[in-house]
C-alpha cells in the first residue's frame, strides 16, 4: 500500500437494487431498480465499527467478514491506499435473498465507498465505471446485477477471457474480464416487482439448471434476448415475446411454485412477467398502470407490489 488515509474522511453511498435476466438474457441482461441501500463510511484512527439497520440486520455478520466491509477494503486496495480504522453504517432497504441483487448492491456500495475515500486523498485515484464493474463482478462471478447497480438503466453484460481457446483454465475464473454497456430504457417502460416473504437461495436455484441444453432452446433464447434489447429500448409492444425463456425459468419452477403461478397469471393477462434473477420475486414489465385487481390478488397471496422505476447507477456524496 502506498498511502494510509487520514482519520475523518467520510463518504455516503446510495446504491440501487437490480433485476437480472429479464427473461431470456441469462447472466447477461440486467436493470437497475429504484430501491436503495445507503452506506456511510468514515475513516478512524484504528479498529472497525459496523452497524446494520433494516433488511438483514439480524442475519449478517457485524464484523470484518461483512460483505460491505470486504468490498470497502477491496476498493481501497485497488486504489493502493489503506485505512487504519473504519466506521461503517449500512441502512438496508433492498430485500435479501429475493432476486433483487442485494449482494451485488452491497459489493458495489462498498467498492464505491472505498474508491471514493481514496479519491478524497488524491483525485487521480478515482475509479472508472469499467473498473468498478470488473471489481464488483469478481465478487459475484458474473456481471449482470453488479453492472446494473454501477451503471444504472438497462445493461448488457458479458465475460471475456485472456486464455487461448485451446488452453484449459487453471481455475474456473482464470483470466476473466467482465464488461457491460448501458442502454437507456424506453421512456414508457414501467417495471413492477412482486416480492414474496419467502426467500430463495441463488446457489440452490442455479443448481437446478442442467449442464447441457438442446440446440433449439439455445437458439430460441438467443433470438429472444436480442429481441429484448429492442423491446426494452424501442418497441415495448414486443415485450411479451421478448421476455420468453427456455433456459432457466421452467427448470427453477419446482422450487418457486408461487412465483411460477404468478408469472403464468400475469402473462395470461398480457403482462410480460419473468423471474427476477434467481427469484422468488416476480418482475412485470409494461407501459401502463399495474391493474388494481391484480394488486389486490397479489396482496392476498402475501406479495408486496412495488413500482420502483428504473434507477441511475450508484451515487457517492
């Protein structure tokens, strides 16, 4: 480390939730949603103090293993600086384990805070969006949620490798470079999320996916993912066919019965609905107000209906 930050530097970070896949864009399409966590960080002379309020306050470790703390330290390390002590306050609103990118938001928020502290010492240490996407995706293993929280709007993300095509990788993530570009959503697009009380494990639902998929299903999803870019940015009238999927939603359905039932109900009503990330939250995409009768039925099923809007990326003050 080339420099130690003085005590008394402070930053406040506001980081949005995200939804991934958007139907057919498995691990590649994402969208930032206007549900925000807030992180305050102050450098101190020594030690670590962390307080967590709101979502997950009783479930996450209040110490150096906390994801936000680890991300702050990674951001500092990336900039070549360190802090002898940190005081961290996390005010969480994004639901945990619901398919709304809470872990990616925690990572992005922590990285942004660490990088912003470094930039307060020297503006030349400011971190680019591309670098932030890379750092965050290294935590996650794929860039869709993280890129959405960094860049805002709709993102198309992908992974590159510096490994020759005929060389076996030393590790699963050897030489991976994570990239993303932002797209501006059509001005009429209105996302709605239906959030269950139940939680879901991404590792479990990802484990339900087969290692091999039929060629026809792969071709179907390629065409629909390409169409989704058009529908989300220019032609929202195409959202129904553009959000169809054959690679992951049906495979996860046995673990997500309420989610699956509601996707079927909404699509039957002409609303383009998908699983948000690994679930169990349902993402509905349209251009008109969400029907009151469906809102009432959702509440009766224990679903919280939120119209978050499409968010900008992480903000640092």
